[in-house]
């Protein structure tokens, strides 16, 4: 009987850099929002019928979840992994929508972001990286949950930039964490070794059932930049659109991975 397939090792993220990345990306968002006019805050976004004001409130709510969770008693042990987190957001869409709208109606965007940033710095500093928190989809370590906050911030920074026409910086570590997490989710959802997905300079994963590549140039290769990958993985753009715009290079008969995307919506 052949030996059982060995699961790939979970990717490790630098907790210190991740903590700093959340604060840095939130700072970039805050600086961008400070420059917005009331008319810009009322602009539509690509997120349903949310305006920019509601998008900003959602960003504050996403980072504020850290303090809200740390205020609760710590569970005895982690229950959820990073790769399970992206699947947990869809069932909560209605609740997230309601809370984001309520927050947007009750607070000025810049004040909300400034208070969220100060609260984050205050509550995260004393906590150990392995502190277990009550979050969705289940208890997670603080270090892991902060990786998901990088993802929330980076994805919605892109939404904000598109809606307002602003160029908003991306913290390198926040962008790297987001790229790697979404690439690892793809590899977990479509396990295999026949296609190599490259997102330089941050991630390389193998996925899709078929002949496993072990040496030399892989027969099926997909390559793109981090922002295009994030848009593909979260449904902001389609595979066909990215290929037609030459934002994706795909070579080999198995290289069309559009059927596995998005991995998070």
C-alpha cells in the first residue's frame, strides 16, 4: 500500500513584520482618506452599492476586529487555520453590510480611521503572538489573524484607489502576505503539481491535478504581478480580462486556471 500523501507545510509569516504591516497599510489608507472631499466620499465603489464612505467604514471595522476580539476571554486553543479564513466571509456578507453602513452613518471617516489606528497600537502591543482570539471561522492565533487583516487592508486599498482615482501606496509586507495567502488558498483548493503559479517577487505555488513537475522548466506556468493576482483571486477581475490585457502570462495545456478563481469573494 503506497504511503499517504504528505500535506504541504503551512507557510510561516513573520509576526513582527505583520504587526507593523497592518499599522503601515492602515496609515496609507488614513492619509488617502484625509485628502478626500465630501463629493469623493460619496462616489460609488465596485462593491455593490457601497459608496467610498461605507468602504472606509468597512476598513475601519476590519482592523477594529482585532481590538474587539482581544477584549474577549482567550479560548484554550486555536480551531481555525489561515487557509480556512477566506471561506468564512461569504455567509457573513449581510451582517458585514449592515454594520459597515451603520458605522459610516455614525462617524466621520478620518476620525474613525484615526481612532482605529490608535486602538490597534494600544491593544496589540502587549499581546503575545500566540494569543488565541475568538474570530470567524474559529479561534485563531493573533499572528495568523493579523495576516488576514493585511489581506483586508490591501484588497480594499485597491478598491479605494479604483473608486477615487488616487494612487495609494502598498506596504511591501502587507502586499506580500496578501499575495502569499491567496496563492496558498489556490493550492489548497486545487491540489496537485501540474501547474506552477508564479507571482514574483512574493509567491510560487504548484496546483491542479496531473503530472507533477520536479525538475527543469515546468510544462504549465502562470505568471502575473501581485496586484493582478489579488484582483483575480478576489473576483475583482476575470481570468479572460487579465489574459486579454496581457496582465497574465499562461503557457501549457493546463495553464488556464480561470475555473479555480476566485478563491475568495
